[in-house]
């Protein structure tokens, strides 16, 4: 599904990622850990194709196709979707219209309404995107758009950030649906989840974990083993392990 080889990325003239390698098969969900400023969001932005994140070396392959220099909209059409940690407010565009656009005209208004209700978004659909939304409402709005898009590769940047205990259970449930976790076999979607605290892994299972430190992947192992080690030893332990 996703293959990253020797990826170097810079933004504003500064290199942030230094030779990242990562491989996710269809049906797998992986977790990416790392302290603030380690390059986690930069990696997701580079995979998604945001132009300010310049790939200076290495390759990104998606479903067997080299997308290293593909535009953001090309990647979205190919089947990559992303939920942001701090998504922007979009004035003048209703949430309902964005969801319709994500669906690509495949469904009618009743289908949009049913999906919105499942995420407790019914009362927010005619409001401008993220304008005046709480942290939990923003995360639900992001997931609503992803569920409307149904991408093959789901990139989630700290989905538990700013979310209370009531909302996180619902968000976990919807992520599991998005990633086809209810299916024991024949899953076709893949996911990469950035998590700083690891709380989302109480609700969404990830098979493999990576630790990103100073722009380089320093560890690759079972996701829960990764998290347990970080909780016990902190990221300082990861630095010592690297040495």
C-alpha cells in the first residue's frame, strides 16, 4: 500500500527528515511515536503532498505507483486521506457541502445525514467548517470527511489531541470502521497514526510501531511494546537504545 525509501524532506530551507524508510501493507495499521518537533507531522504532510514540504531525496510509492512528485489533489484522487491535528477554519463553506464533495456525488442528502448522525454532527452540518467548533467537534468533523471519502490509505495526526473521554470512544469506534477493523480478513485499507500519548491505541489496534527522533526512524517493533517502552523509559530511553 505505502512504501517510503530513504526520504529526505525540507521545509523553509531546513531539512527535517533524514532518510526515513517505512512500509505498510494493505489492511495494516501502524503507529508513529516521537516527541514534539521530531518530524512526525512533516512525514504525513510529505506523504500527502503539501507543496511546502519539499522531497529532496528518496521515493514514495503508493499502490505500486511512484507518487514522489505527484500533486496533493492527485494523491487524494488515488486514495490517500488525512486528518489534521490542527485543521484550519474554512469560512464560507458549510460542513455539509464539504462532506458532499468528499463523497464525490456518490450519495444523496439522506446518506449524508445518516453519516452525520453517527458522529453526532447533525447540528453542525450547516455551520462553516470548524468555525467555533470544540476540540472534539473538530476531530469528529475530520473523521466525517474521511468516512465520506473512504480513502485506501488513512493518515491520522494525533486523533486523540484535545478530545475528552466521551468523544475519544466515538472517534476510536469510527476509526476502526474506517480501517475495516471489524473485518477479520480481506481488509483493503491501511492506516498510519501519529500519537504522542498513545491513548488512541486503547481504542484502535496497531500492529507495528515506529519511533521518530530528530527526523530519523530509530525503532521499528510491535506498537504496544513500543508504547510500553516509551511509558517506562521516556524518549530518552529510545536515544540510549539507538546508541
